[in-house]
């Protein structure tokens, strides 16, 4: 198991067991000291159980982003009830570390397998990670991200793409 995934798992297990957020490890691996947006997704038997993240860094470093977003994915994803202690042994984790978003000139510069997408209209923003099962076209990707943001079809969109390093 990659150290990013181990940290997410440890953060969730500790929080569910104690209600306390762990501190980052004392000796961080170099990849944990940088700053980046991070998404933590939790599944049970391949089914989504929670997914929360940040598209740009909001904390001191990647380790802190992982801890914060892992706990949020387990307890604050509005689509699901908080994770219970009886579920902990079944949880599967992925940690995605995002590159900074880059504005694109149109859908022709997107690829739902290679790039995640951020759609923006006014102050509303929606994000969809890349390489998601069942999302095969740019139009599907943009539509889902728009729906998440409350953006209606036909509204003017600014499009951004980013890449992820996915750890399982």
C-alpha cells in the first residue's frame, strides 16, 4: 500500500474510533511535503462510499490535505451517512494528487481518461476527476461537472483541465 493510501486509511480509522484528527507523521516522505490539491475517495466492494477533495492546496502540505480530505470523505460527503466503525475493514481508498488546473480553449483540449475537468460559470464551479468508470466522453464529463456546480445546459462555461497521480 502506498504511503498516501496508508495515511488516508490511518486518518479515517483514527477519526472514526476517537473523533480526533491525527497529526501528520513526523518524518514525511518528500512527496508529502509539497503543496497540491488532493482527493480521497473511499469505496466498499467497488461502490463509492465517499469522495472529498480540494482542487488547489488548502493546508500546509500534501500530508495535511490527505488527512483532512480522508476524514471529510468518510464523514462529510453529503451523499452518504458518516462511515461507521463496523465498515472500516471493508473500506478501499484511492488518493489523487492533482496538478494545477490549466484553462483550455474548448472541449477539443479535454480527454476524460487523461484529464480531470473543472467547469466554471460565474462563481459556480464543478470538478470531475479523470478516468472514472462510466464516463467515456468529454460531453459526459462536462455535463456531470456542470450538474455538480448547478450550471444549466447552454450557460457559458470556462473549462480547465488537470492531471492526477492516482494512488491505490
